[in-house]
DNA sequence: CTGAAAGCGCTAACAT
DNA sequence: ATGTTAGCGCTTTCAG
């Protein structure tokens, strides 16, 4: 079939090992031999076989990512794919390929086990949504290079990386304070929705250090849906005194929140400001467009790729870290008071 | 390191080829030997190395998908990832792994060339957005197993698969006709936006066979954005006689369309019906929720995977096909007249 | 600086 | 039914 390293060696009048050495570059080969070999490779249109190289070197140069890829995920959770894209980009820059593999909590363990035992990848990336306790044990004992995207909601020795939502919350707080807001409300997900909970925590903290209190009556937690955002905001607006601004834990809630406020005949941002988290395209589908604290999730994927290659090199390396590039995107839903 | 086929052979008191045969299963091995070998494999916790197997067999069991994965793609184009998910699912069911690789029109050629020359995948899937003429030549001459997701907008011998948007257009037509509509408008993308153009064509055709004409004055083409949808609809509403329904080529346009109609003080669906294509989550963010002709893009990915494995087996197979599972999702933006 | 040769772990004729 | 053996295409140690 194709031309092999032997053909090159023969044509260049050298041994295959010499050719291999010029391919890999980290052996001493005289410049002239190297040049000749390179020329022959070009003439013969030779490219080393990836499988053969990897097989001989005992590596795969692949990392597989386990994630929920069930129908509709791309629509419901674009974040996931933005992370995937960032991961792919980062891995590719480092010479690795990203294999995407769908799984759920019931199948992820077997998938990982197969990958590990068949040595079909150099590392595994697991999206936190398919993470389980057994899987965590599989990854850490004995250790196999891995990273979990998102902080697991249980104590574990796995490597993970996540956005620092607490920090993002403080960013929201600083911004609101700087814009002259004091009486602030929060509409978010349930306490077990860690992302929302952390954002709330950061917001509260950020306000607190400035001597401002986030009052309990202004905190509403529910489902992360447009419907529940609407419902909660309605109730919030029923309070005796209106907040000056409401912070929405995510875009879905924000959509409902805006609808509720406007239905009440209130003007955003004149009567009440709205600040949301994340910059889904639909944060721009409201009128006015939402000012948001955006989280650069692609960067999360990027960082994960970087850590992963580190971990492949140093399997004992333990990474449990937060990375966040939160960017405030000022649009029209908050005006200075 | 790991236990190899030799260890198994020794422990089972057989030759490696016997072990190999029971692994692969398509050679005659006595039941009792097979059982013994299998037992030893289990005892030794042996799993064949994927790389070694593939290398020996001269295959990779991988297909790489080339697509635009630039920042924000997941938000702007969730369709793409739904296709990816479908493709992955389908390939996995057939024993292949999906490697996702970012590219653009300037890098896709080199990426494909590398894959082909290094034989690092058994096939390539290319999203039409990164397709170019040279790439098409590379794939077809000599033929390398491939499939393009989406119909290229130039004459080519590549294998491709796409949704039948013309058909979807006729689905829209039939529905509107059955609901008693006659005077219908279309707000869509430019003529070179093939998806939109085909939907328009199907709509026109579908109406035509029922003796209904889609009048030119009711056809507005522009950018596929909320803004342009708004602008076009505004103009459309300026016509001397209002259409009974407007069909929007996609969700973005629909968002603007709904806003324009409502701003005009018209009620949807009482005064005017709105029918859109695609079921992005934000087709439900309008009030009322949009009735849409949804396209099952995941199924497109699924079919692509099926064809791809066929093509790998029969490299000369030529596939240029439309598949469509369009489903009408009735919500609140169309009422029977 | 170069080459010979022994793998890497498994498959697949071919022989028995 | 089972074993022998020659690869698959490249890397890497060890001599020279």
C-alpha cells in the first residue's frame, strides 16, 4: 500500500533507524544525512503512520471526553459544547486529539473502565453531569490521568476544574455597588444548584464587605426555568418595598424575570435594574438587552486541556482548581442610580 | 506493565493465536478451549490493547469530524452539536469513535490531508461550513471515505447528506392550508442561504399544488437575525393588505417577527399567525409560544454515521442524499381560521 | 553519527 | 482444532 519507513531508508541509502531519528528529531544525525532523508521523504510523499508511531511509543495521543450527549443537549446546554470546543482547541495545540463520547451516569463507569483497561486514550475528561462516586474511585485508584469538568458535588480525590462562581458573584456585587445600588434581590436556582448557590454566596459576600446586606426577603430560589423565574419575580415584586435591582442566577430565570417586571408595568432599567449571569444568545432577546456577568466557559475547556497534558506527563499531579474569566458585559438593563 | 496476550496464552497452556482467535471469535476453536481461555482472561484481568489490535488489523476505528468550533459556535449554532451528538451515537453503536476537530475553510484542507496521509482515521466527516473546493477534490480523488454534513453549494462528487428543506417547506404549506390559511407571507434569509431558500421553495410549491399563490410582495429576504426579522416584518406589515400568516425561515427571524407584529398592536394568533422552522429553545421564549416545523438534526447525524460505516466498507459507494424527519410542533402561534 | 536488531501487542496465513 | 511464524510500521537500545 502506502510507502513505509523502509522505502524511505532504502531510497536514502540509510537504515530505518536513521530515518526514524530524523523524523523524531531528538537524536544526533548529521545535517547532510538529515537533509537527504527529508528530501527523500518529500519525494516519496512519505508520512509516518500515526497508529504505528503511537503503538511503538506506547501512547495514543488521544483523550476522550465523557459527557451527556442525549437528544436536545446542544439546545439545552450550549455551555457544554463551548467547553468541548475549548478543550479540543487546547488539546490540539498540544498534539492531542479529542474523542467525544456520549454517556450518562449509568454508563460512564463502564466507558471509562473500557478506556483504561484497553489503554485506548491517554486521559479521560469527564463532564460533571455524568460523574458518579464509583467513577471517581476508578479514576483515582489506581490513578489514571483525568480531569472532571465542573466540581463534583461530593468529596473526592479526583482532579477537577470549575468556574469560580463565588468570584463571579462578587463581580456582580462590585458592579452593582459601583452603579449606586444598595437594595438588591436575587432570583436563582435551588440550594443544590451549586452554580446558582455560589453566585448567590459571592454576591452576598461582595455586598457584605461593603456594608450592604442582601436581605432574606429578597432572595428567591426555585427551578432554573423561564417559568419559575417569572413566578419568583412576581412574588418578589409583591414585597412591600421594591428592590432597586434584581440579580438572576442564569439566563432562563432572567427571561422570566424580565417578563414579570414588565408585566407589572415597571420599566427596566429606570424603575428596576436587572443583572444576569451568562451570555447565552437569548440574553439579548429581551428588551432592553441584559447586562450580564459572563463566564468564559470556553476558557474553562482551554485550561482543562492544559492541565490534562500536565497530568498525563505527571500522573500524580493533583489538580482541584477554579478558573474564571468573568467579564461584565454592560448592555441596557442596568443604569447608574 | 499490563498483561498481554502472551501471558494469557501461557496461563491457558495454548498459543497466542488460539487466544487471538477466541478474542475475535470467527475461527474454529473448541468450546472447552475457548472457555478455558476466557476464564484465564478474566482471572488475569486481561483486555486486549486497542492500539495493538487496530494496528495489526490496519484500521483505526476512528472517524474525525471537521467543523467550525470557534468561540461562541455552541451558542450561535446549537444545530451543529446536535448533529455531532447524533453522529457520535450512531458511530459508537457501530464500533467507531468520533474525534472532533476544529477547523475553518483555511485549515480544513490541511487537516484532512494530514488525516489521510497519516491514516489516522478510517473516514472523515466534514461540516459543510468548512467545505471548500480543494477539500472536495482531496476527498474524491483518490477516494477517501467521507461524508459532508450539509449539501455543498457547488457541484461536486463528494458524498453528502442534508435535510430536505424543500420537503419541510411543503410540510409547512400543508399545515397552513389545512388550518385554513391562504394569504401567506415568508420572511427569510438571502437567496444564497440555501436552507432558507429551500424552505421557501417548498412552501411555494406546497401552496401552488393547492392552487394558492405565495405572492411576491409577501416575500421578504434579509439577514438571519432578530434585527432583520424585525425590520422585514415591519415592512411587510406596511403592505396594503395584511397576510393571514407569516412563516419565518428560522428562529432568529421569528423572534424579530413576533416583536414587530406585537409592536404593531396585532395579536398572535388572532390577527395573524406565525409559523417558524426549527425548535431552538428560544422558539418557546415568545408569547405566545411558536408553532414550528422542527427538523430532527440529530437524526441527520445518525444517518451520517450509518452511511459512513457503509462507505468505509465500500469506498466507492457514492451517497448524495436528503434525509428529513420534520415534525410539526403545534404551540400557540397558529389557530385555525 | 549510523546501523542492527529487538521489540510494541496483536492478527492471520499457513501448516499440522 | 491448534500452533508456528511472519508480519503491521515504527521506535529505541546498544554496538560500533
